[in-house]
C-alpha cells in the first residue's frame, strides 16, 4: 500500500524517483507525486491517477530538477479520496514528506495542531505528520531531533521519508510497520519501500527495523534507535537483478509471471533436494509439533487451505487455517505443540504480521513461507522457507501461489517422514512427480490459445461459479478470486458438493460454471455435481485430465491438463484459471497488472 522513494546523490533525481515509482506502482496507483530540489528550491508536483499522469504533468510544465535530493510517492488511498490535493508529498513550512501506512491517532493530533494554528490542505492522516515535524523542527532547529520527538507521538503503521527545504543535503526517514529499506550506492542513497525501486543502481541494502530512524547526507548514513542510540546495521546483498523486475517482452507482468511458473517451481524445489540420494533434505524439527495452524491472506490463504489437506492427509496431524485478519481479533486458542505457519509472498501483509506477533506472544513457534528475503515476516519467523520465485509484480498473485503449493508438499512430506507415514518408495515417487512438474506446466502453458478462446466465450456472462472438491476446492476459490479481481465480475468458488445447499438457485443463462474435475478419487462425485448444474441450464467449462471424453460430453468447453496424482492436480489446474482470468480482463480492456482499488502489498489493516 503506497510506494515511497527517496534519493540523495549526484544523478538526476527526477529520473531515479520516477523510475523507482514505476517499479512500486503495484503498491498503489490512486495518485502520484514528487518533491525534488531545483537550485535550492523544493518543487512539488502531484497528479491524480496513475504515474503516467504525473510524468505527463512534469513534461507539460517543462520542469527541470537539479537535485541533489528528492522524494516520490505512489498512493493507495486510505484517508481521503484519490485526488491531487490528497496526493503526497505533504508539506508544512519547509517540511515535505511521503508516507506509507496509517496514522491511527491522527484526529487527536490534528485537533492539537489546529489549536496551534496549523492549516490543513488535505483530508489525509499523513499531513498531520508533516505539521507535527514542522512544529518540533521550529522548536529544535534540527530535523533529526524533531523526528526523534515526533516518533513517540505516532500510533499506527507508517514508513515516512522527510525532506527539509532548508537543507537539500539531508534525508531523514523512519518506520513502524511497512517496509523501509536503505539502498547504498556509490555516494548515493535510496530510501525505498521495495528494493525493486533501486535494483538498477545497487544490490546493497539495509533493512530498517521498527521505530528506527535513518539520516543520510552526502557524507554518509546513520541509523538510530527511537531513543537516539546510534545502531550498527547489517548490509544485505540482494540477489535479485534489475532485469527480473522488467516485463521482458510480455505485455503484462502478470502474463510474464504465469509463464515463469515452470522455472519458478523448479527453483523453489531445488534447495530441498538431495540429488545424490534422490531424497528430500530434512526441512525442520517436528518433534514438538502436535498441530499446525496456518494464517495468511488472499491468494496465500487459499494456498493455506490446500496445505491443510496435505498436513492432515500426509502428515496425520490436525491442521487449521485462518484468514489472518480474523485470527488476530478472535482470541484464538493455540494449544501447546501448535506450530503457526504463516504464508505471504511479500512478507509485509499487515494482518499476517499481526497474526504472527499474536502467535509468538502466546509462545507458539512460527514458520513461514515467503518470497521476499529480509521482509518483516522473514525476520520475525523462527524458520522461513523461501518461494524462490523471483520478484512478483503483478497485483494478482500467480507464480508465488504455485511455488507455495510446492513448498507445502515438501513440508507435508517432511512431516510425514518424521511421523513414519512416508516410506522411501513413496518419498521417491512423490519427489519424482514434483520434479516432473516444470515440464507438465510447460504442456499446460502450450494450450494458452484454448484458454484464450474459452475466455472469449465467457465475455457474455455476468456471474461465475468455480467448483472443486478436496484439494481442488481452494483452487476453485483461487480461480474465482483471479477472475473477480481482474475482470470486476462476480465470481465465487464453492465446494462442488455444496451446490445444492444454495448456489444452484443462482444458475441461469447469465451464469457460467467452471468445474475442476481432473481424475482423482472424487472424480465421479464431481461429475454428478456437474450433471446437476448442467441439468439446470448452466454453461459449463470443465478442466479435466487428458482427453476425458465423458467430461467433454458434459461440458460446453473442455480444457485439459496432464495426468498427475491428486496432490499435483491443483498446481496444474490453476494455470488455465489464471490464464482465462487474464485474457478475459484484457478483452474487457482492464489493466491486469493494476486492477482498480487493489494493491499488491497490503501493509495496512
Ligand atoms: C493482496 C494481493 C494478493 C495477495 C494478498 C496477500 O491482496 O493483491 O495477490 O494474495 O495481498 O499477499 P501476501 O504478500 O501476504 O501473500
């Protein structure tokens, strides 16, 4: 939610900041703005809408910026509607800042500041911080001191970069919650929400912890604790390359990421394979684990439901799954021996982090599945298993989902082996099947033309039901989520057996039903459910195994996946659903990488 970039150095700050914002636009695209020095004057430009509007405005105004510093922001609106006057940077006197997050006590602070005569020009919570810093700056005459005074007064989640009109050679930033990362270049510094914004310039980063403050000047950087103690921070070398955050010839990031899945699944598997013995390397210590509780949001939550089946079927221990935002506010009871497994691509989702903190406070060990190394979740977990699938930029998650399903297989196998439920032969067979996945994904991707045709045929429907049983039930929900977030059409994922308990009433000629019916132990039952919807006049699109003539004869459109075991079916079956959602949204003229009202990294509750 919101992307921020701060720059101090000798390059053209406008280019660096705009380029950085373009890599962060996935975090919000309601408005964008910059404040950059030009000959000791801080110039602010803001525009409602996407970054392209801001770029156009800067071009039309024929503005030049000489630097040496500047800040930029791309917004996902929380307080105050998307508009230019609510766009960042916000200012007060010489202070200009960009903010990602929410200031929970902003009304209280606003009242106090208004009492002192400060005038507000926006409806945002962020502007309060600008006035507060200005107020303390007037008192102490030093930006760092002013911020040290302000930090204890702020409640909520924030990551903020501040510039002072009086001193172009200084940037001060601080955070509590959303990510803030300091990139170290050659005599230049980047303050960013995500390394993607500055990978083209540096691979060396410092990840700030909560309630830390960083000050950068041409002479160097210094990180302080809230109480003012100078801290020594570890510099991390980030392995991702700038090239990985480009589209590489694909029309959209989402399409590129769907097509990367054969490779990303292979990368995800590799670190856990003992190729000499052809065995799974030991992953974790299970001796004290009596149950697993999975917490996650969005697509990661659906992956979690799939994980629940595996943990119970293979591992033989109880497993529950919760949407993190529900878990954290319902006084969950975690019995001793419960391992909390958090799933998050970004590792920055506020609710997932909230759930993890609650679990830790109750004494539960926390293991996570995460894509972004050094993210908050990674740093706060006892153990992290990395998706290893490279940066995911498209707002709708795809390759992180399939990588997570693979990791959940490995974890469940590791547990099953520890509990003596997985003999060497079964382990060998399961690993072999997982190793075959990349080539089978390639086979499914080769049918993209058929998925595009199917999507074309879906254009005339106003509602969609996705049906699946067992491990395909979470895939039905994921398919519906992909379709609704990209096409803005109503879609629901349902367990196929539940149709007669309500959803059958929805069926009419405007409703299409996508049935996931690859061959597995429940195939016949799913087929009966398909007959029930068909008998009521629904248009049926079926996903099945190879050339399944019986299923074909019952469907209006048939999409095929290779023959694989039950636990692998979901990893292949989701791909036609991702591609159908993608093509449908494209043909409706929607921006698939930046669906309306959404953001990729949800760093506020
Ligand atoms: C947002 C994204 C989804 C993602 C969810 C959880 O809603 O749009 O694609 O699944 O957040 O994100 P996480 O990074 O925690 O997996």
